[in-house]
């Protein structure tokens, strides 16, 4: 296993963004869709208002939960959960281009969910950001 990266510049330089080809939707879990949605969810989060999940858009549509479609860009650097700066750099770069970004941190990697129609542009921006950071190290 690769060493966790904590330095902000190194995290950005080594983020190696990868675009998932699947469209996803953020949905609220209700009892009538819980079994199917939770079985297919790639992430869940419990909030005061209930449990939300990120599920494939085709399933959201099938369950009557269709909403905006997002694509996941995985930042493949093994970022430390206590590291800082990676999320800010990614969100700022995408915000400067007018691209919404919903970040989800997991144990090994961070994931940026961007509007499906802007996913290729977002990927290009993050690749350029990473390349620029490599030149700064």
C-alpha cells in the first residue's frame, strides 16, 4: 500500500483524477426504496433529515427518484484524512470555471461529483491543476 500523502502541494500534484463513466444521482432513502437503493449505493450519509445516498442514475430513474445527474471524478492520490488543501484546490479550480462540485471523502481517496454535462471539462481542469502542481514541486 502506498504511503498516505499529507502535504497539500503533493496531494494536488499526485491526485491523478479519473472519470467514472457512470452517471449518479443523490437521493433520499425512504422505506419503499431502501433495499434497492442501499444495495446499489456507492455512498451514504445520515443527516438529521434522513439518510441520503449516491446511486446510479438509471436506478434513481427506475425508483422514481430522478434528479440531476453527476459524474464522479476520483482523485487517486492516497490522501490522508487529516491532510488539508486538496479539497480546497479542487473546489476552487472548478468554481473558477463555473462547475459545481460535491466532494466526498472516503478512507483512501477523495471523490468530486460534478454535473454530468460538465464532467469532461472538469476532468481537464483537474488534470491541468495536477500538472501545474507537479511543476511547482
